[in-house]
């Protein structure tokens, strides 16, 4: 039984099929393709993936879990086709069972939840033995690289009549000492908060109709090495590099930390307290040698925020002033 490159969505699976495939008929989509491989070629990676799951009563279909979390194929039916064949070929009667992730896979999530409680309510600067025991560095090594020449945006609300912020020092990273608390930085420690889309600046500033916003354009002058809290891992690539366990565990840890980073803050939330855990994680990442972090915007779902711990690898190239028109808002 063969499967074609077109049935996959994840880049690494597509590349594997194209690298080792041959023309043939796909048993899943029934189409003729220039690139197909025999499903037996995927045996080793499938067996490795199965090590992270266990059958359980009232669990979810294996294909649903894998597709929802890792998006490897065009749709869930393709994943079901692959594993149905695999179980049948291995003479295993596990195809129709329900599954869940093993506790060891989700252990970093429990560590994160415990760390949040410790940092917020028990210890802050000497947070017991918990932080010293965290073996998280490998979880963040699977990172994103942003090349030279990429453009990002930073907005600042013009609050003074007849004056628009326009100077690089007005639109760049705030000076140390007076930098306010943020999701990624403690009070006094400067970071450069940028967005991937121009419109996201309007939402991040919580602007209203008629507001004028000065928006700075920044471009990368060197490759940025950042932790992307929303990036789905490339499982086949991780398997080939023998790092599949740390990549999968790291994905779930980053996913939950990312949800905290993207959590909208209400006017009455105590931000100084709520930001402490993510500030800690960002300092951990900073000390691990990364340039910054990338995470979903809390207020603009289609946008992302880039936070840089230093502005040495970006340059101010231009700015514009925009007036806020109608903003789309709706009740939750």
C-alpha cells in the first residue's frame, strides 16, 4: 500500500516522500502521483510515535490526537488511514481503541502549573528547589529562526495634541529603569515589543475610534533565534534527528506557556502578579542564548507578537501615522 506526498501537509513528511518516493497510485486518495512511498517505509517513525500514547477507556481516536496537535496530513482521515494500515500490518487489534498521551509526555505541563503557583504565591527570587531542577533547556532548543530583512512593527499612541512621535528613540525600545512591567519583562528591564502585522499594533494599544498612532517599521539586520510558542513541531524531522521525545514534550510545554502569554488582561486583573511566571520563563530563555520570543497576540488572533531582549539585530527604517477608524468588536 502506497501513499502520496499530496496527502501530507507538514513540510518534513512531504519532503521525505518526495526524497524517497516514486510514481504510483496512492491508496488513500486513489490518485496517481509522481511521489509515493510504501507505507512500510513509515514503520519506524509510526512505532516511535505510538510510544507517546496509551490506550484508555473513553479516550480519543489516535488519528484525532495526532492531527489536531501536529497537523501532519491534509486531514484526520489520512492519519486514520495510515495507522489503520499500520495496526493491520502489525497484526495488532488497537486501531479502534481510544487513546491519551502518557503522563510522562505531559509532565512538563504539571511542572509549569506548579512553578506558576510557586512564583506567584510562595517564592519569587529564591523559588525553592523547583526552578533549579527544571530540565527545560532541551524543550526550547527546537526554535524558529527569523532571517535578515524581515519587517516588524511597533506602535505608540499619540496622546499629545499637535505632536506625533516620529524619532527612533521615541518609537524604539524603552530606556532601562523606566520600562513598565510586561508579559516578557519585569519593571525596569527593557524589551522591544514588536508585531508581525501593522494592524496588530492598533489592537495591542487598545486604541479607540479617532486615536492617532505612530507606527515604526523595524527590519532585522541579522538572523534572530527565537522561541515560537505557537509553532507545531516537525515530527519526522525530530525523529530523524533523534530528538522526538524532547520535541513533543517541549511542544506541550510551550503551548501552555504560550496560552499564558496570549491571555487577555482585563482592567481589574493584577498584572504585576499575573506577569511574574511568564517573566521568569522569558529570563530563562534569555539566559539560554535566545534573542526573543514569538507568540500569538492576545487581542488580535491573526497577529503575532515578537519580543526581543535586545535591539542590536534590528534597525528603525521608517514610520507612519495612522488614524483608527472602525474597529471590529463583538461580545464573547
